[in-house]
C-alpha cells in the first residue's frame, strides 16, 4: 500500500479493537453507531487490501512460464 494508507495489520488491529468495544456493550447508541460506521469503513479497507494482494499473487503466478509446485518430490518419488 502507499504511504497515505495505513497498512493492513494496523487497520485490522483497529477493527478488532472496535469490535471488542462494541461487544462490551458500554457505548451509548450514538457511540455504537459511530463505531459501527467506522468498522464498516475498516472492513472495506481490509477487503480492498486483500483483493489487491490476491491480484498481485495471481499476476506473479501468471508471469511464470512453468508453475512451481509447493511440494517438491523426494528423490525416487514419482
């Protein structure tokens, strides 16, 4: 991600903290609504980051001429 966008881990941490606050049930209705709204925005940001990462991985794999297996066979295995 670029320098203007918080990284995925920090966004996810903020989202998890927000969920914990909401689950405690100590927030007023207005605070809960604001927290929910922020949570939706954070969820969308995380989803976009994951989609971008998935596209990057797919592009990297598509650029390879020969697929590389995750498990290499041991000598004598076929």
